[in-house]
């Protein structure tokens, strides 16, 4: 049993437990803190109005047109709502598990990217709480996900839910980091091809469901970029463990950490 576990787990069962505690703990702390960083709703709506003015001045106020187009076809609208509710958590979790088990030499770099991204996202939620488009029916937006979640724009903040935690959009940020990693490490061309549209698809989904402004998606992409740079800097501190392709044969045979 122990020998089989060691064959299946690239760094052994203790490292798996350590990574579960580190990553899952960081993720749930992220969710809990996100739910608690609830500021003044007036500020959140004021920030959203600022976002609308900025997008209009830059001629990128596309959200209403995107949602209108999406809702013309029931299948597209249903698919977008389903993907918004499920893809973010399921795809992220399954992909990270695959990276750990089958591409372990890259996992620690990817893990560090995600941890930095979650910390930056929390900073954004504290500094710039923003109401999402679905809370602006006066601008023509519709909450297309409410019928699936039974959560309306009047729902209150709780330990895991904060409707004003919108800037940056980590649906977009996580999707970009996963795509970057999987395209870079995939061995088959068709796997790389499958990952190319993932981040653009999630960007469409968050806008079409009126859960994020274009501004949110852009800031999510910026967080992903900064987190990748931060992971590179972390790798300089521990190149034998945290680099994208660590040269572990030059290091002691200790666990990656």
C-alpha cells in the first residue's frame, strides 16, 4: 500500500498533505476574507459608476451589448450561466490536481502564482469594492444567473459571499494563469489548442452574465501577469524547488515545499 502510494504521488504522501493544507487553506482563507471585506454599499455603487464613465470615455462599454446578444439565444445564455457557476472552481481544482500529480516539476511555480494572485485580489476587494453590472437594471442589465443560484442583487454579504468583490475578476485571472501554465507544459498540440480559448471564453462568460465589467476582466488579467512575475521572483529564492523547471538533481533530495 505504501509503495503504491509513493509511486502514484510524485513527492510522497506527506508533501501531498502539505500542499493540500497550504493551497486549500489559502483558498478558503481567500474566500472567507473576501466575504468579510464588506464596505459601504454606496462606495461600491459609486465605484461602479466610475467604471462605467471610464469605459464610456474609452469606448469599451460593451457589457450591455454582449449580454443582449447572449440572451437572444437561450442555449448561449444557459451555457454562459452554467459556466459562470461551475467552470471557475471545477476546472481550476481538477487542473491543479493534474499538474501536481502528472507535471509535478511545474506545480510549485503555479501554486505560487495562485497564492500571490489571491492576495492581490483581496487587496482589490478592500480598496475598490464595486457593484457588478447585474445590480444596474436601469442600464439594461439582467441577472441571468439568479434563476440558478436563487441569489438576487438584494442578497446580503455572508462569510463566503460578497457581491462587491468584483475588481479584479479572478474568473479571468485564474483562467489566464491556468491557460499559461497548461499551454506551456502540454505535450500534445491538441491539448494546447484546447486551452487557448479558455481565458477568452471565461471573459465572455463573466461579461455576458453581467457579473463583471470589462474593467474587472482587465484588472484580473493584470493580476495574473503580476502574479506570474512574482512567481519568477520567488523562483530566484528557491530555484531548486520553485522554478518553472527546477533542476532538482542539483539540490538535496528533500521535499519541494
